[in-house]
C-alpha cells in the first residue's frame, strides 16, 4: 500500500468515527497539528489507534490473513 492510500485510510477512519482533528487530538493527548502530521503520511503506531478506538468504546483487533486461514492477534 502506498503512503497516499494510508493517509486516506487514516482520515477516513477518523471521519467514520465522527471526529474532527481537534477531537481526535484531545482523545490522544496530542495537538491538532500532530493529528494533521499523522494524516499527512507519517506512520501511525498501533497503540495510537488502540487508544482512539477504546476512547470511542471499541476494541481494536489485528487480523493476519493467509490463503488458507485468518489469525486474530492480541494487542
């Protein structure tokens, strides 16, 4: 996946949660500028995503897909 696709997915994820960059920043304890930088192409750590998902009442899981099976990995 190219960096542009990752950026669009992160922004789409934030929007799907109904959050502005400012709201996301408040949840993560960072500045809005940092959220903007994340959406501008820097890699996002799983811990950041986990914190965001949990703050919205969800649970983050990691799935590994293979040709013959799918594994759910604990975070």
